[in-house]
């Protein structure tokens, strides 16, 4: 499978989960080695949904550690500690290619 060849096992698992979660809104492009979204809105929805899930997971973990709801404090902590890494991950593994650019790329390949 190309995804397993292109990424480490943890990243490949995340990509497979995202492809399943956003089925019909994106596909894996072997040549680009990225998830490509069918339109800009789908890409933004996915970015925000995945990011929100990561923030909620962090909030839950930090709340469990302290035996209390950490709420906004944990969310701010995620932004400080992980938002830049998340953005780098997204750019490395996801794309939205506007139709005009996609058409030009297809012509160049032919």
C-alpha cells in the first residue's frame, strides 16, 4: 500500500482514519503523497474537525491527570504546545488543489 510506504506507521494510521472519516470529500493522491480534498470547504471542515478532536483529546488527558476539568486552560496549553506541529503535519499530509491548477498539472503530466 502506498500510504504505508510513504509514511511511518502512526502517520499512515492517522491518514487512513481521516480518509474513512471524510469519505467522499477527499482521496489519497499517490503522486503527491497527500490527502487531496475535492474542494476548499471540505479541506477547511476537515482541518477544523481534526484539530478540534486533538484539542479535546488533550483537554481530556490533562483533566484526567489533575482530576478536574481543565477546560480553557488545557485548550490554551494545546495551542501553545501543539498547534505549530499540527499545522506542519497538515501541510505535509494534506492538500486542496483548485480545479484550474489540477487541470494544468494533468496537462503537464500528459
